């Protein structure tokens, strides 16, 4: 009749299995080191992805701000807006075409 094994018997190591574990211990440590590096790499890459997403949102907001300022500038530099803003200073828009002033070149001595 087979002897009933206790829980303690499963955790005991024989001479063969103990030497097998000790012989492969450097390989197991190497594998555990690789696993730690893999986990750290995954965390760092996720952190970089989150930083990239934050920077993309910031770029989008800055671009919206730039476009709104540019449209305000384009509206405020229209001829009628400029004329209205300088009218209180006594400047008026000329009705005719602008006149060109030509200065003749003089010869150097």
C-alpha cells in the first residue's frame, strides 16, 4: 500500500533536486533581472506616452490661441478700422492715389 504523502514531503528537496536548483541559480537570477528591466522599460514608456499626450494638448491650445490672435490682428488692421482709430487724432484717408516723391541722385565729388 502506498504511503500517504504529507504537505511537508512536497517541500523537502532531495540531493538531486537541490543540486539542480543551485546549478541553475545564476540563470534564474539572470531571468529575474531581465524581467525587472522589462517591467521598468514598460513603466518608462508609459510615462513618456503620457508626457507626449500632455504636450500635444498644450500645443493644440497654443495653436488655438495663436489663431485667435492672428484673426483679431487681421480684423484690426483693415483699412476702415485703422481709419476709425486714427480719425480722432486728425488723420484722414486720402481720396486720390498716393503721390510718389522722387529725389534725383547727386554725383559724388
